[in-house]
């Protein structure tokens, strides 16, 4: 958090902007909630008691630090030293829990009694329901009606954890509509409710707050790299991007290390020109979505376009405002990987390393095919989640 | 002085404003509805330009927005439909919608198009005050477009004063912190909130909206403001079977 004050150029300014992106484009009904959060989040997060409790839960409950694993057979195949940051080994199976632990502690400090969240595939919903069970708070998760049918095991998990799962029946009935419904809930319950947004999207201060909670990923990686390679700067850092929270956490402490090349991997779906894609930086334009100015997929008239990706976690028509800024300034390279390429990379990692990755994370692995190495480069890839939730998709695709 | 400012100068009570979604129930209905509403006694109109992700709206306006978009509505189509607005309509007209379509149209182009067709003001709920002041205000004012701000029971007094300073037509007082389409419950808390705002003696007149659906809720709102705004209840009436003009005059009869 000290770095947050020191380095400004790629981070949020006092008005809530990353360059041209960010801000808080919200109706007046949400203003008091968001403003309360804006005034308090840094103060609360920087309190010693908060940090102690946050770190203790990350260690003993989530199982951090997550290993940084040198994937030898994968390295051999691509001719570089490839390290996997094992967020898949966290409790609940992905990086999402880092953020929900932070936000539930923050909600408690703000005196909130009720938690709401949106979820696509259900990973963030499960991570939110988990921390609500842990702390004994009421939990309501909005999930697109179509996603509820597609992701039955996660719906059951949330229910078992005591959460109420509310179907979003408006619009396309997927993640973006679940987000709309959660915002509507917050408008209608302005006093006692905290909205735990699952990614680095939404009005300021959400993108900054979520990236701070996820920054533990790169904080640990630096220490682990130093111990394992003798230097804390790798040559490349890769992460997949839907809204962009694992990437934001994975990049956080490397953003000002100019020698570190950052690569964000978006979902090309069936191909960027197929009409079924979620490659936001390639297909999108600047605009406002879910409370912040960023880059989003939209019609010329400014209507939000429904994305497609085989991976529900990347199936989002926008990216967080910090990503939009990293893209526009060229600090980070944004590439995209198709559904098929990601599934093949998932199989490859499984058979070379014995790790079944989430299809989201497999997108980042798949980009190795497009990179050329001299042989001694250090590459860190954020393995943001495990593939248990994706078995049905893998089974169908590979006829297992 | 635009038509909206003139209206509030001459009329201090019982002002009735109606919201409806452009291009609904059928794409070409926009102007026809405005004409019928003026005829049946509405004081001014809010024409909604639809957006795919209307977070401040409840199910009725969401559904009308979606249908309108599916039928081909865009901001450009709307401005084309409103080209001859001032040949038949004399009451003030506001456009209401979300900021992203305005950004894509271009704020400059949007304000100019509003002025050209004879629109008097805008309500853009997700355009924040800071951004309005920094980037939009000049353009709005140069084109004589009044920007309308919302106030909720949770809005602080300091912020209301600031909103009052930036407003030049009226302030849109939300009956409660809620999405559109809920029924107004004129509870003790709501009365205290309305009375508190009334007692602030703001420069701008007040209009109460959200939850106003019939004569009774309209009258309650009128006790505390210059008038009230009806949205979802009217949009619902539009979706009923039968001729649009008849549905409109049947709905309006209770007020006028």
C-alpha cells in the first residue's frame, strides 16, 4: 500500500481516474454508498488491525502464499523458464477469494449487515458466499438465468454456503445483466448493504480497491522470484483478462518495473472477427460501462454488445479502467486467444505438468505458442484458477 | 430562457410531467404520443432514449427500452423522428437516458441536435456532477439545454446546495432511493424528507418523481413540490391493448 502512494502514473489519481479512464458514472441513488467507500477505503485498508486480520486470513484460511512453481516440462517445450503463480491452489479454487476476504472485512468496518454480489460462472459468487459464511453476514448473489442453468454445481455451492441466488432475467441474462441487477439492489438498499464487486471494474474506488486486494499476487511473486532466481524482475508477466482482476493483481508490483514486459490475454472466443468474441481492446471503443469510463464492446449507437467466450470468467464486454489505461499508453500488450486454443492449452498443461487449469487461465498459457524466447528468459504466468468447474466443457470438447 | 424555464416561471403548482420511452410500443410512435399527451394536459414531457443496460430503471422501463432497441431505435433515429417536433408540440421536452449513447453520439453533436429540434433539457442519471461541470456544462449552456440533477433522501445538504447552483430549470426529487416503477409510499420518513428539502428554500423549483403512478400519489407529491413526474405507470398504460391515443386519454383523465 506504500507503493500506491509513491507511484502514480499507471495508478488511480485523486479524482478516480487512470489517465482518461475511470471515474464514477453512477446515478445519484448510488452516490452516497460509493462516496462513503471512496472516503474510507484507503484509511480502513491501511489500518494496522485491518492489515493484520487480512493477512492472517489470507495465510490460514486461503492458504497463502500460493506457490510460484517452475514448470519444468512446460519450460522445456517453449525454451524459457516458465513460472506458474498458483492461485488455483487457493481456498475456493481461484484468485477471487483474495478480494472477497478484503471486502468483507471492509464491509464489517463500515457497519454493513448485508452483502450482495454479481457472478458469471459462479466463482466470485462462491468466493463471496464463502466469506459471508465465514463472518456470518447475509449474502445475496445475482446470477444470469442462463448462467444458473450452465453452472449448476456452483449454484449448489452458494446455496450450501447459505447464500440466496437470485436469477437476473433482464437483457441477455448473463454476467453483465447480473451486474445491473446487483446495482439495482444496491440502489434499493442504500444503507445496510455492501456490494462486493468481483473484478477491477465499476465506479471508483472499486477498480483501485480490488486491485489493492489482489496485489498480494505480485507482492508474493517478487519475493519468490528473488529467492528462486536471484532477481525479483522477470522478463515477462502474463495473465488472462476478462474484467481484469487477476491481471491487475499480477501486474500491480511490476507496473513500474520498465524492463518487465506485461502481456494481458483476452478471450477471442470463436475468433475476433467471428461476431462471437470477448476481445475487448480489439473490438471495443471508449465509453462508459458499469460506472466507469473504459473500453467496451458496443454498437455505434453506444449499446453494449453481448460478448462470447468459452470461459465464463472472460465473457465480459468491458475491461477495468486501469487496463484501458495500460492498453492506451502501451505499457501492457493486449493479445487474444480463441476458445479452441485455450482448451488445447488446458490439455497441454494438464499432460505436461499434471495441473488442470481453469479455461480462463489456459488462455494465458496458450499465448506461449506466439512467443519466441532466447532460452534464459524468466516468464511468470498467473494460473488464476483450477479447472474443476470446467470439466464438463473439457469433457465435451475432447470427448473424454 | 427556454420553454422549461418559462413554464416554471408561470406555473408554480400542479405541474404534470410524463416520461415515456421513445420508439415504444412501435418505433414510429414517439411523436404521436407527445401530441396526445400535450392534448390531454401534460405540462412537459421526458422522452427516454433507450439503453441496453439501464441500471436505474425497474422492469417496466427496462422492457420498453429493450423493445424499442430491438425495433431499431438509436439517438440518430430519435433526432430524425423529432425533426418536426416544434411544428405540433409547444410544451417543453426533455430527453432522458444514459451517458454512453450520448458519448458515442458526441456531446457537442448531441447538444446541437437537441437545440436544433427544439429539446429544452436533459436528464442523464449516470452523468456525474464533476464530469458535467468539467466537460459538459459549457456545451449544454451554449445550446440552451437545461441539465436536470437528481436528489435522493440520502443526498447531503451540501451536495443539494451545489446541485441547486448548477441547475437552471428544476431539481428532480426522488421519492425514495429506488429504481423506477415502485409505488410511492408517503411515509412519515418521506414527508420529513420532502419537508426538509422544501425548507431549504432552493433557487430551483422541485419536481417529485419515482413511484408516482396515479391521482392519489400525484396529489401527495404536489403538497411538497411544484409537481410530479410519472414514468413507469404511463409506460405500462401504453403497453395495453387498443389504440394508443385512447389509452393515453384514458390514463390522463384522472389528472386533467
